[in-house]
């Protein structure tokens, strides 16, 4: 899952594609599906791959079918973002990565960000349950190695599924739309103290 914005694709997709190639070399018979959000994104992915060594025969693209792609897969290689929660909802093991601008990271972000985790599943869990490569300025080998280690260990796959299920369980029975309205009303001063105290929002 390489993201949808042009900048994300330019920075992250070649790295994910090379990681997939490395996995395929180590695990013959591997097949993959890239989840593209639109036909335009799918075309951008193909043209980027063509310029960087070609499109693997074992890899296909599915457009606007992210949930189906996640459901089909054994493991997801994903660019960090809200889609990681979409994967977590299906308790699907994943490896998360993100390659930011080296200049922005070096000059600004590294000095402002104090958290040890960046991906949403890990932030919600309060610990690292998913391996994340953020920021990642190296090559594809560490990402591929982590993916292969998971794929070759049913115990590790099961452990991550259990951890993701615990993350999802925190929101069981939560009405996200109502909770969002409650927060907006409180921020705008529209909610009565009794209402906001009796029904705290969970967002």
C-alpha cells in the first residue's frame, strides 16, 4: 500500500517495490497486489516501476479495493498513514515504512518530534507492536528482511494479529460519528457540562 499522494509515491513506492523484489527472490512463488486508490495513481505506479527496473510479473494492481486487497494478503507492506488503521481493523500483520524529505527531517522534524513511535497502531497501543521503519533513509533490505521473518514465523504473525485485535477492541461499541460531534460541540462551547461529562467522547 504505497499511498496516494504524488510526493508519497515518488519517495516511497520505489523502495516498497524493491523490498517486494527482495522478498520474491528469497521466497519463490510470492505473489503481490498493489492497492491503488484511483486509476491515475495506478498509472503513476506503473510508470514509476517501468522507469526503475520494470514491473514484476508476480505483481498486479487493484484500484479502489483496499479492503479486499488487505483481506486477501498474508502480510501488508504499507506507507505510514491512516490506512494502517484500515489494515489493523482486519488484524492483518504489516510492516510500516515512511521516507520523508531528508532535509526537512534533518533540519526540523528530528528536533521537534520526541515520540519513539510514529505509526498509528503503535501510538494507540502505547508500545511497538508493528515494526516501523520511520524515518527510513536506507535501502529495501531491512524492510524485506522484517517481512520475510514474519512470513516464516507463524508465531510472530499470530502475535501481531493478537496485538492488533487488542488495539481494535479499545473502540468496540464506539459510535465514531457521535463521538466526533461531542468533541466539536465541546470545543465550540455548545455542549452542556452534564452532557459532556456523562458521555465522554472516544476519538
